C-alpha cells in the first residue's frame, strides 16, 4: 500500500481519505486515518483528510482549512495525534468536537 501511494503521488494523483463505512461502524472511521498515518506521516494523513478532500470535492478554501470565512470543524484530542496517530483509532480520544461552530462533544 505504501508503494502504491508513493507511485500515485509521483504521478500527480491527489489522494484524499475516506471510507465506505456505514451504520454502526462509523466509530471505526478514525482507524483509516491512523493506518494512513502509518504509511505516510501523520501530517500527510491529516492533510489528505482535510485540505485534499476539500480540493477533490471542489470546496477548497471553504472547508478543510482553518481560515477566516471557512466552515471548519475542529477536534481536540487527548494527546498529540502528530506524535501518536493511534489516537484517531479510538473515538473516546476526541475530547472536544466542534461542528459548524457548535460544540457537539465536550469531555474536557
């Protein structure tokens, strides 16, 4: 998989992040992010899940970035996911979630 990602990147392919998980399996979506972080760097995985996905969907500058006028969702983790990307694998590690400007989870 790491080789396929490297080949695709060299060919100029934009590679976002996403899954086909539906229903009760939604709590496993973070595992994909931690797996991707193991293949690349944690920062590259986060960029794929945010900015690159926004670009692919034609929403660059509107979502996937933290900037004035953008609609950002934010997550505060119980540790530093750039140092420990396994934090993404367990949704209980997300201690604060803000979606569309509204706090939807607060375990602080």
